[in-house]
C-alpha cells in the first residue's frame, strides 16, 4: 500500500510530498519527492518493535540545507571526478567543482536537491525527471526514472533507468545512511559487516582513485568474514587517514546481480543484505556527519553508514575501470536491493 501526504514546502513555496510504502507486515519506507530521498525505513526488530534504521530530517528546510546527501538519489555521476573535467568524443567538458577542485555526486544542483515528478504504479513508486543538456556541465538531455518497490519480504528494490540525447556520463546510486540499532545517537562501530569483495580501489589525498585495483588481504579493508566496523578504524593506515574512516570503493567487476554486503546489529537482531548488478560498492562510515551543523541535525560522526552501489569513482579517467559512458540510443539500467530480516 502506498499513501501520500504533504511533507512541507520549499523556500520557493513548492509542495514537497511524502509517500509511505507499507507492506503486509506493517513495516514501511518513506520517500519524499525532493531529491527522491528515502526519509525512513521502519522495520520490526526481534521484539516486534518498529525501528527506523536510516537517517532522515523532519523538515524540508533541513533537506534544502543538507550537505551530507541524507537519503538522496545521486547523479548524474556519483562519487568523484578528478579535476571536475573529462574528455568525451574529443571534446573536454568542464563540470561543477564542489569538493577540493573536484566534482562530487553530480555537482551543486545534483539529483538530491531537485523536485521530481512522482507516480504511483500499483505497489511501485516511480520518480521521473529530465536534466537539461549542460546542467552542471554535462552534455545531453538526460531522462531519468527511479522506481522504489517495498515487498512483503522486506526488500527495498531500487531500479534506475536513464536515456540521453548525447553521449554523456552516468553513474547513479543512493546515499541512504543506515543505523540498524534504530537510534541515531548510537554509533555503527559495533555493527558487524561482511563485504564479499577481494579488491578495492585505493585513493590519493583528494580521495580520487590512483588507478590501482588492490587486494584487500592483510589490509583493514578485508571484510570477507564478519567483523565489527570499528575493529580496525584506529589502525595507522593511510587510506583510513585520508577518509577519516572508511570511505572506499570495493571492486567486484561483475555486472551481474550478486550479494555484495551484509550488515548486522546484534542489539536489534536486524540484518540488511545488499544486492546489486553494479560493479562496485562504496562503504562510507559517516565520517563527516558532524559537519552538517547548519542543519542542527544532531548527527554525529560514525552514527550511520552508507553502502552505495556504483561504478568505480573517476572511472572516466581510468581505462581499466568499467566505462561510465552512456551512449545516445542506449538505455542505462541498474538495480539495487536492500533486504531486511531478523537474525
């Protein structure tokens, strides 16, 4: 069942609607049409008490001021692009610089701070928007459709589709912050995590991949067996220092649907498994959440984490990485599933 209500208005006076997707178990997901943002994911724990396992704001104004991409759809090209420029078909495109001279998560007017048109299609929520040729410096009109489905099996299915009028770059993802304890005051350092990846892409001091694909063995990034997120956080590791915690892309390579990561909270007994056909997944442990001070959010560092399914960061500059180019006439399609259960 999908219900709709007014969430608030933007500073320009435009309505922001909240959609609640409720399944037969009484668990629900909330999405707002401002940025296609996931505002809440409420799951019953082992004691059958509802727990909201993601971060969200109570006011539209907080989303408008948000600098942490809380719950947002990310695009047109997620993660970082070095120097905020790229060459495509012999032409150099300059895109918005919004992080240390580089481009992050689509620029200043990214997917997450736009109003989308939303349609209810039976048990699915369909969000659509056109991003104009030249927006944030990217070539081509890009038509995007993001579909949310919440099943009776507590599976949040996110499907992305995009088409362009000119060759362009596309790398879409979602920036929901998860805390399976249901209490955003708790850190996620005691959460257990497993990431089924043998490799990761190390970065430089600006968090731009250096072009290598490195084995996780004998590094703090080896989560092939369950361990606590905080177990290695304080190790003297250059990559952890750069990110102020975990902020790294795990390289799977495969574009087939696969189990990528499992997250567990022992206190609530809630487990989340992430599946996707994307070649990579970014583990980000909320290292900068305490910088969202202008929102008066009260969020603190390490109180939630993101598992962003994606292409590799800065892929346009590394020929060994999967290509982020979407050609005119082709259709970009990818699916990510966050599946919840009690264990």
